[in-house]
C-alpha cells in the first residue's frame, strides 16, 4: 500500500482540535479536510507503478531500436527518495519545548502554593473596617513605619523648615 511508502506520524486530530483557538476553527477544519483528502488519495494509489508493456510499444513504434533504447534508459534510471533532514531538528525542538513546558508547570505550581497562602491570609484577617493601625501593621508588616529612618513622619523636623 501507499502508506508503507511514507513514514509519516499519525496526527491526533482530537488533541489538535482541543488546542485550536475558537477564531481559527475554520482554518483548522480546512486543514483537516485537505489532509484527509491527500491521505485518501495516497492510500488509493498502488504501492508500485503499473509495469510497462514494452512488447506492445515495440510492435506499435515504427523505428527499430527506439523502444529498446527507452527500456534500457528506463531500467537504468534511479529515483531516490528525498532525505529527511528536518525531523531530527523538529524532535530536538519538541524535546526542548517539553522541558520548558514542564519547568513552567512546576514554577506555576509553586506560584499557586504561594498565592494560596496569601489567599488564606486575606480570608482569615480582620475586615479592614474593623482594623486598628496596629492590626494593620501586624497583618502587613511591610507597611510599618520605620521610626529610625523617618523619626518625624509624617512631619518634618523643625530644623528642615
């Protein structure tokens, strides 16, 4: 069959469709339709081309030796399949993307843990309208005034006037 001629990876169209944004669904459907049409045409082709009936052409062509010359040249002709030079680069790029995605997932999980801690802090704190200044500085220590660095806050020293 024609499928043996080409070593092509099968696409998981369902997984592919899940990743397609809604505004590109029509382009995706067109790609899938075209791919299915090409795949159907390739599978309908025979594995090898039909054999040439050289005896028929010898009887039909008037010039002697012409068909023999064509047959000799046809049998000597070698058509090589194209060499795949890009698959290794694509596989390396895919492996790097998988590593990057895994690292991103791990960092996201760590970020989620930190954000859940913050959410728990906000959920369990006293409501703002019931807080005192001391409660506020206890809850948010980064907002506490530094009396060593700014001893006269919010006022300036008289000497600076």
